[in-house]
C-alpha cells in the first residue's frame, strides 16, 4: 500500500514529526483529496500544549483546502448540489455532526453536537483511515463531510487565509449577533478571528469598526487593507481602563459600541468588553475556545446597561458553505492572501513556533514540493 506524508503530534508537549501513513481509496460516500494548503490555528497550539483531551498520535490540521483526487461510490455533487469531479478545488468543514444527539435533532444546533467527528482533533493517526487531518499530502474525507467546491476566481490561498476563523465568525457574528447598518462595532483581538469579525462587520454595513489588539504589525495591516477604521494597540496602551476610555471616546456621543466582539481567547478581555458596550448594546463572546480559567467581572453592568450577551461555539456545515459563498465578495474587497505566510509541510514545527510568538499572523503549510 502506498504511503503519504503527514505531520503528526506524537503526544502532548512533544515536537511534531513528519511520518509516512498509508493512503486509501475512498469508500462509499467518501472523498480523497490532495491537500494544497493547510492552515495553522491557535487551537493547534493548544493541542500541542495539552489543553484539550485528544487521541495521539494525531495528524493535526482542521483547516485545509485541496483538490478532489477520487470520489467514492454515491458522491457526485458537493454540499450545494454542484457537480464534483477529480481536480476540482474544494474546501470542507472541519467536523461531521452525528445527526442523532439532542443538540443535532431537537435543538438543531449542530455545532453543539456531543459526538462530532473533527478532522485534525479527535481522529487518531494509528487507526483507519489514518489520514484524518489536513497537515498531510492527502486527506480522507469521511461520509457526512460538508464538502464545497470553491467558486471560480477564488484561490486556495484566499480560502485558507481565514481558515476556521471565517466560518466561526459567519456563525457567531452573522448568525447570532449580526451588525445592523450604521452600527459601531468594536472587535477585541487581531488574530484571524478578530480580523474576520472586522471584515464581516464592514461587509454587513457597520459605520465604524474599531480593532483592539496587537502587535502593531497586525493592526497596521488591518488598517492598510481597510478592515477597520481605527486600531488600538494593547501593548502601547496596557491599562484596560485607558483603552476603554480611548475606544468609547471614538463612538458617537461617547456612548460606547453598538456591538462588541470578543475574539481574544483571554478571559480578562470579557470585563473590558462589557465596559465598551453602550447601553442596550450587544456583546458576542466567540474567542474562548479553550478553557483559560475564570475572570472577575461586574454583572451589575449587564443589568444597568441592559446588555445582551451572547456566546457562539465553533461552526457547522451550513456556516462553512456560507463562508465559501462569501469568499468572492471578501476577496474583492480585501487582499486576503496578505494574511497568510507559506511554509513547507516539513516546516510545521517552525510554523507553529512562529504563530506562538506572533511572528506571523496566519501560517499556512504547503505540500507543493511533493
């Protein structure tokens, strides 16, 4: 049986290893794709750090884009009904909901599925189909995967530039707390989730988008590409009360923001976000993907300001299809490729280290040298 290269996390707190794993032909309902680009996400850092319970060894990579290599029996179209053929450029949602649990059936909230199959997170490399993560030459897309053909004119780099941040924000910001035309939106965090929130706020008609984050190179890029109107650097202004004053002073009547989006993953940011909201404002907490502990906040603000506070967890297939559908409009307005920095697949350890240090915004692994 022929083998394919894959980047494996052998155990928590261990360096990544490039290994050879067996490839497979697709069974009924499955698709085998040649991976072109795979995103490196903050979640991958958390997995390596042992912050989530995962099976190891594990092929990492819950973000990827590639081309159809082979279609299994019964597969002829993508999730939108468009024909699928070998060679087509495709993206896929990172998870497959079970379709049977309470949250899938009764609540119709598939992102909350209790039994999700997640590529690059809960499918061990030492069990068939082995290639169940995007950091590899190929990936075996199991039956039930949400697979979407990429629109003409959209590149693989544009698809992967926002990785899982794009559909996560489609779910949370567009689905749960959509900005209204003319809103002032403040986004806390300048990683991929924060920048995606800023871009979608712009597309949604926000009158003003203020980005609070760092380091400065990320903020400068966001301003240059038109993702925000104003950027506040948390490293230049380390005092939270000072930042709140600066941001609120930029809002009409110094009332505060209509919508605040937390995209930091830092628990302390939540209290700051409540301070930035205007009365009767809306607050979306979307960045707390892994448990970094509790934080002190004043619940009186929620009552006195009559705030609406929302949470949003990950995304489901429908959010991924909407993300891909939005890419032509996003790519037309913003230079998405500027967000990504390419690394060879064999440089995965360096890519992860550079993300950890903040040296790069969105590391992307390429299989092009194979």
